């Protein structure tokens, strides 16, 4: 803004600049500091569509090789979807003998494309589904309270944790045999497989340990306590492996705000 002041006796006015007050508003699109997500934008993704499935779809797994998605529902069904067309291919009714509560974890063998489901019922079991026929082809008994599931594609072995047990159950799909790997006094909660190092990693909940097992010999090779301790004590819950770096990520209980990261020596 410019003000014009006329001085007495001067032939022409002299312009004098006066400051203009401005308010600087600092904005940021960093989600860590700006929780108003409407300012961030929707990102590079767009809504493609939706697919009608059963009631209360809880878990979902993707088979990239066959272009399929498998959705587990509380109606004791497994819905199968074509990921290319989003067409609903089929619905498998699950036996309530094994899924009286609802199906638990689901995983897919990336080599054979077989689908593996865990369930709670009158008889806990690992259920195998053939993607070619959409039918249950086998069931294997597992622990009393099966929790987590992971597969080693190379040895065609499925590993199942048990909340109430002191062992890790393994199912050899090739020989159709079931066995147990003792874990001492500890239950098994989370499980993950690193095929590159032939290692199964198992967490133990409030015991706070991470146990390592050789996928070929099915023997415990190492066990370590988590270095993190929360108000509830040492606790290890879910676990995942970065297959590129072979690093292991471990979560803790709800009172913890950290994740353990273990790197190969």
C-alpha cells in the first residue's frame, strides 16, 4: 500500500511507502504433522469397484499367479474372485465341524496355488482347497487353538502355531503327514517363513521369545528374548520377514509403541 502525503509549499506530492501487514499461513502435506488429510489428496489410487461377498468378510488372500482373491466370511464361506474382471467365481461352503466359530488365518502356496485355511470348531484342522475344482481336498488335525499359519514352498510344509500348546505343528503336504516341533514351555503365536534361509520364526506372546527353526530338519536352531519390555513385560506377537533383506519384524502387545527389527549378522 502506498500513501501520498502533501507537504506545504511543495510543488508535487511525495509518495511514502508504508508497510502492509500480512499473515503467513504455514501449510504442510506431511501426514506426520498434518492430520487434516483432506489437504493431502487421494494419492495415485482410484476406486476400481467392489464385489459382493458373504457377510462379515474378515480375511483375504491374493494368488497373483492365478489372478484370484479369496475372502473368508463369518457365514462359514470362502468367496473366490477373479482379480482381473472382479467377477465372483464361486462360493465354497465350509464344514462347520471345522469352522464352528469362523475361519481363521488363510494362506496360499505360490507354487501349487493350493489354499490353506485354519478354523476353530469341534475339531480344529488345516483345510486344503484345490483352486482348480474349488473343493476341499484334504483336512489335517492341528493344535487345540490354531492361530497363525505360514508355508515353505520349497519343502511344501505348512507351519501352524497354537495358542494353548507348547509346540509348532507342521503339515508335510507331499507325504500328508502331521508332526510337532517342541518349543519347551512356550506357546506359539505368530509364525513366518524365510525360504531363502530355510528358517521358520515363531513368537511366544508373553514369554517374549523369538524361536528359529530349520525348515528342512524341523529342529530348533536358536531362540532369543526380545530386548523390548513394555508395561506388560516382554511380549512378542506377530512376525514378518522381508524376503529381500531377510530382516525380521516383530510386534509386541498393545502397550508397546515399537517393533523389533532383527538383521542377519
